[in-house]
C-alpha cells in the first residue's frame, strides 16, 4: 500500500517542484529581457553600453546556473 501510494505522490511532488523552478527561470529571463530593452533605449554613451552588457551577461550566467541546478 505504501509503495503504490507513496511513489506516485513522490513523483508528483518532484514534477511540481521542477515545473515551479522552470517558471521562476522563465520569469527571470523575461525580466532580464525587459531590463535590457529598456536600457537599450536609454543608452547615451559607450561606457553605459559596456556596463549594461556586463550586467546582462552576469544575469544570464546566473540563469544558466539556475537551469543547471534544476536539471541536476
């Protein structure tokens, strides 16, 4: 009885956790995209452009690490 009820419950919980983590990742990527588009419209000089791109790269790297943690 424990195996027939416990295993499907465990699988369901693990799938729900994985899906919620993927939704968090999607939200983070969309937020990065929105910030990048907004920053592109406000660019005035090359220094601002470099700062925005390095910040974007750091955020994308964080999203990649989050994705790798979800898969593990």
